[in-house]
C-alpha cells in the first residue's frame, strides 16, 4: 500500500493526517475523487514550526489566511484574523499579563487599539508602526482617565 492509498483510507475514515508536521482535517482538504491533493491546502489546519510554535486556523492556497490562533514558544498568544502572518485585527497576549486588542499592519500595532498592562492600567487610542501615535487615553485601575496626544510613543499633550 503506497502513501496515496493510505491517505485515501484515512480520508474515508475521517481521521486527521499529518504530512511534514502540517495537519489538516481531511474532510476539509482538497481532494480529487480518490486522490488527495498534495499541493496547497485550503480549510482549517494546524502547522507546527521547528521551534514548536504553532498556528491553528484557516488556510487558503497553502497560506495562513483567516481566523486562527498562533502560539509562540515563549508563551505569547495571538488570536484573531491573520493573513500570511501579517495580522489585521485580533488579540495578542504576553505571559506576564500584558495584552493588546486592536489592529495591526506589517506585524506592528497600527490603527485603533487597546493595550493593557499587568497592573490593570490601559491605553486606548491610535497607534502607528507599533507606537502610540495620535489621540488616546490612559485609564488607571482606580478609574482616573487622562486624554492626550502621543507622537512616536511619547505623550506630547494632556
């Protein structure tokens, strides 16, 4: 029995197949009658990188594209919409309790977002290329709120 015959058997039983650490539920894998496509995958899948970081979510033509969860080996987590590791909108969490909910461009905070520190304080406002930039507000755990303007991550006006 060759690998293609084994894959067809697995497909018909509805189990999951692993091919070079790339796992797809075969019901969502491209198939051509009794032959499975070994080319680009579409649907929901899981990929494990050599450093053991993982992505599980939507794939289009063999590329990350859609809703998913990316688990970094150091404990960071991204959950949301991704496109070939270029994040567009979602939640990014660090093991120490920091969290960012908002939009990204080219893997940097960009657009509107909310950043939480472990002590409960958060900044909500505009970001550009990973830095607070534009109008925003800081809200402290005791409820005090300070509105201001930031430029390149520095507060220039309250």
